[in-house]
C-alpha cells in the first residue's frame, strides 16, 4: 500500500475557504474555477486507490478558520477508519499564543504538523510579504515550539528564499521538515533549474529536511516526463530516496493532469529500487502512520 503525502480536501458547506469562494481570479497555478466545488474523500479515494494508494496526508489549504478546518479533517478521519488519514494544519507560528494554539491542535489524533507558507509564487509573494517571516524572531520561536511538541513543519517556499530559510532551520535541528513541491522550481529554463538545484543544496544539507515530489504541474501545465526528469533526479540525488516522498497535490494539480498520469510519471522516473521508500516508507515514518 502506497501513501499520498500531499493532497487537499474541502467541503464548502462545512468550512469557509476565501480563495475557493472568489470567482474569476486566476492564481499562479492556473484558473481554479473547476475545483471551486466540494472535493471530498470519496472522490480522492477513487483516484488514489486505482493507483495502489491506501493512506494519505491532508495539507491545510487556506481556510478562514484553521481550527475549524482541522476539526473537519479530524471528523473525516474518524468517519473513515479504513483510510488512514493524517493532517498538517495551519498555524501562525509568529503569534504570541503559538504554544496554546499548537497544544490545541496536537490534541487531535490526526495532527502531525504545521504548514505556514513562506513562498508560493513571485507575483503573490510580492503582495503577501510572507518572506518576512524568515526575519521574524517570533517565527523562529514558533518553529522551536513546534519541535518541542513533536510536530513537523511542512515548508513551502521558492528557490530564492532557500539560503535564508536554511539559516533559520539550522537553529532548530530537532524539527522535522518536509519541503513541499520539490522547492517550487517555477523557472523551468536551463538557467532556472540550474539555480534551483544549487539553492536546494542549502536545504538538502540539513539532515532533518525531507523533500516531497509533488506539485510540479503548478508552474507548468504542459509538463512532460522528460521535462520533470531533471527535477526528480536532482531531488533523489540530493536528499536520497529515504528523504523523498510522493504527493499528488490533488485536486490542485488536476488543473494540469490526471491522478493516473502523475503517478505513472513518477513510477517511470523513479528507479524501482527506490519505489518502496518514495511511495511509502519515507512518508510512513515522517508522518507517523500506524500501520505496517
């Protein structure tokens, strides 16, 4: 049984997601109109099970109320005991009451970590200012509190911020970190990938940082197996298979391809000797799944 280490679910009647209610606004990953509807576990499972996947990690996805989203995901996990489902929640790690918030989240049996996005895309980041978290001492303290509670951190950022991020993470060596979407290599030119590969070395050198092979369609809806080959090979080369894991990023990546196409591409690109690690064991250990 394989694990999908990065996907989303949403019920627009149960939780309010501002970006899913905002129609007519293109995002860096494309026109979201086709996914601005309920996306529930049954639909996700139908795709995942067809590819031999039987467990997954839900990643927070911009709810107006992070606790409401986390409670809803917990209810989904509770209602579907035959599908091992754990989650990564949103928490602003720079707030004064971060410890209280983290303690509240950690009481839920499905919670394994936190994601607070540092970088999405150049255009959006210039408006959101999330890059400033790296210069905020309160954010660093929040990362330390996350580690102290035994939670992990899902890291989403751009190559431009990797060196500064590595300096921050080096101060929290006990924090398990999962780099989302292979570090978002948004510039697929030869020079862009060369820069991304070099910047990744700052993070891969930290033994507590892992890498998700996910979300590669967000910046290139016309991606091909040969086009993403250098990205996959660089990730495995730098992190090793025991620090890499597969994630579909569905339904966001449904804007560029089918679930089947994504899985089959990785199955072809990843050497068979690494399949067990990347499609199961790494995520199973990182997110503490309780099955064999």
